[in-house]
């Protein structure tokens, strides 16, 4: 039987989601706890591969097992086993071929920037000391909807068949002195959100003109885009699935 796990995590202490041989990851920690409870090795497949330090307020993963269990009970026990920075919201059955990664229709990310020094949020929000022109940043963000190939924002030497992504939503909003960037797309390239945000910050600082974004995207060259902002202020907030995979 195939199950989906809905979970959240604070990524500060992890080298990303995906298993690595010489570093602790979210996937590894969950797999070890789940394997203990289900009395056998239980690999899991996540909806995405968040980078080191990146958080998730909503992430999904799937696993297969022949063991029968009460779903509410296993959630309770799994949360007891897991450290305080990983939480399981639910575990539920899905159709046998449902896939947490490939069946996802879209993913939504949030990036948080504070414009004022705050001693209580510096671990989870990126502090920008200079003034930013938010109107220009939003103007530049609209240009993203005109394109599909985002190789210029992708980490180099990435093993992908295509750099095409369909962006469905992207906008900056100022909320109580915190600048929040929300972006939704059918898929994301490695480092893509952090590179887009860094480029927009350069627009806001006047280092890049709004219209320059056209030539940057067309160049397909990572060095033409802006810097990659730190991962500690990035959050995966929502993963959307079709109803057809549910039981």
C-alpha cells in the first residue's frame, strides 16, 4: 500500500531534504524513525529537494508498506520519535501509483526579507540594510510571466532535461516592515527561487534595470543574473496535487 506523509520542518539544522552520505538531512531522519515504527527499511520520496537551511511549512512524501496500522496512531508515535524541528501533520493512503514528486501540479515558495534589524527573526529572515525600490521589483517580477526557459536562474551542472518552468504566481508584498516574495510554478530548478530573489534585490537596489531582465533571461547564463540569497529565509509553503491520486 502507498501512503502520503504531510509534514513541516525547520531546515536550520539540515543539509537540505535529500539524503546525503556525509551530512544529516530531513529525509534521512524521517526514514530512520519510520523504519523503526514499521519494523523494516522504509524509503520515502519527497515532493521536492529543498537546499541546506531551507524550511517547509508544507511538504509531502510517499512510502510503501505491507504493514497495517492506524494512521492517527502512527502520526502520534512518529512525532514522538522525531526531533522538535520536524513535525508530521498527517499520513493517508493514496492510489498505488501516486507519486509525491511527479504528481505535484505546483509548488509555492515564500522568501522573507526584513528591512529593519530584528534580533528575534534574523535566523529565519534575510536582513537587507539598504533601501529597496519595491515598485521596481514588482515591475521586474511581471517579466517572469513572459518566459518559460529559466536556465539563467539555475545552478550550473544540473542534470535536467529541460529548464522550462511555468510560473503561475509571483509578487512582492510589504507586510509590517517585512518584504515577502511568493512564487508558484509547476516545477523549480535547483537554486531558482534564491537566484530570482537575488536578481530582484539587485533591481531594488538599482544595480540592475528592470528591462535588463529580458536580456538576462534570454542569455541562459547564470553569471548574468543576480546573486543567490541565503537559504535560511526560504520556505516551501504549499504543494498541490490532483484529486485523482487520492482514495
